[in-house]
């Protein structure tokens, strides 16, 4: 059996018919060789500050950003003038250069399809917020320090 496209880069282009402000669930992992956990207090603080900086400059709009030791989750929306792949690539490159973070080349994105009640977005937020509890890193999600909640 031949797998076509295996090993090729994924395309993360937001289709033009997707309205600005539609949220995406992002999962970005570090490479196995990454020497420092993302939850190391110095690195975690720098990562969280930079996400807020990007938010303040309207590179992205964050609803939720949560660090785990070897990956991160975000619920983010992107303005029309910003390309999702370019914004995430810029952010990853800055941390690779400034803090030596070794990221995996690709990342996961999933557009949240919303209904009028916001059920999909709320379900994704619940999943992300409970991630540290499921991993045994804290007893209650409220105790996890490495997150930004904007909702």
C-alpha cells in the first residue's frame, strides 16, 4: 500500500469563508530532545507573557492558553489580516531563538464549529482545563498555575 503525502508538511490555511474570530483548538508539542519542560517556572512565565503580548498586538485572540510539560493547548482566533501558520511560526521561532525551545515542526489545529450556545467551544475549554488533572499533575484544575483564561 502506498501512502500519498506522508511526510509532507500539513497546511494550516484558514479558508477565506471562515469568519475572523472563529476559534481554533491548537496543540503544539516540543521535540523529544527538548531539555526544559514547558512548565519550568522561568520558561512558563516567558511563554505566558509572550502569548499575552501577541494578544495585545492582535496577532491572535486567546480564549484559553494552557501549558503542559511537553505540549500546550490554546483556544485562539485570528484576525483576517493574520495568517494562522505565520503567527504560530513567528511565535515558535521567537521562543526557539530566545529560550532554546525545540518545537516539533507541525502542530494540530481544529476549527471550533459553533452553535448559538457555544457548546463546542465550552467542551473544548473543559477538555483543555482538565488536562493537568487527567495527567496527575494537580488535583483540581483551579490549582494549575500555567494557564491564561480569557473567557
